[in-house]
């Protein structure tokens, strides 16, 4: 290690060799059958963080506190997904500090044009309605992954923040690129209401990779373009039923 700040650049839906040529760090390759992963990582114990540039149809997204990134290819040399870990806050940080970092990250993504994504079988409920739902993880008794409590525009009180599960996940999209932002928290054993350790990760997927995940089974995934329309039709029907019930209850739907 020279102490110089590394730079990692990669492009989604482009040859992985572009990342090798454009980065100052070396990737470690690990392949299993037709799947290959290319990882570059630093350690949390050291203060050094890397600059990161992510290029895609969503434009260029930059971070200055990257700890690791893993690029994935399948049956080709094209990067179809990437997982990024950011430096976040130091170990056993004040919860308020982590909340501030998280909100600044959401503000940055919003300013770059990333918008909330709601699964097509879930009701389009804004975060403004979140406090009408006591259970943060279900709507009308059904578990949800992109419900009102997962609206990036929603700002939590510290009490709400601490009451959330170990994992918090938000989904965003821009120009056919999909982003899963995940926050992982471990409360401090001695001061759980004041401090915790946090992990901030972002997973980027191309549109092809994202919608391929809507079908199960290896053979079906190969034929995803033919199968996904029927699945989306089923999901839309389920959304319509849920939204109709919520409207009767006085819950606003963002149409």
C-alpha cells in the first residue's frame, strides 16, 4: 500500500476489461461454472478509502469513500451487476451520525435523478402515509419489500430508526438501471439506544439482470423475456386489488 487514494471505474453492461484498464487497483477473479466475480477491496480497519466512478445508462455516479466493489459477469465478459460497499461511519458511531450519512446518501442519489422503485405487485403508497401502518414490513397483512416505510423521501425519528430491523432495503431506478440500497445495523451492546455499527452497500443491476430475477429456475431465466410479461400482468392485478382496498380505507395512492 502506498497510501495514495485508489480509483476504481467500471461500466455496467460493458466489458469487464474496461474496469481493469480504468482502475488503479487490481481485481481478484473468482469463477464458478459460468459465473465470474471480480473483487477489489480495502479494509475497514485502515483509514484509506477509494474513489469510485460508476458509468451506465443512468449516467456517471461518483463516491469518494468506497471500501470494496464486486463486479459480476455471467456467460460472457459483460458486467451485468455490481455490489459496492461504502465507508459509511466509524464503528460504534452515534445513531444520529449514521442517520445523517444515510440521509445525505439518499439526497445525493435523488439529486442524480434516481427515483423510488415499487414492485409491480405492491401498492403505490408514499412515505407520507407510512405512519398509518403500524407494521413497517407488511400492508394488509401481506409482507412487502417496497412499502411506504421504504420510501427514500421518508425521514425517520431516531426512535423509528432504532426500531427498524437489522436490515433496511430501498429500491431505486434510473434509465433502466436498478439499485438496491441496503443498510445493516448492529446496536452497541452497552448503549443500544445511542450507538451502533453500520454497513452501507449498493447493488446495481442492468435491466436484463433485474427482470431475469422475476422468474425462477435456470431454464426459465434463459427464457425470461417470454415469461416476464405474464408475470407483470399477474403482479398488476394484485396491485390493483390491494390499492382498491386501501382507497376504501382512506389511504392515498400515488397514481
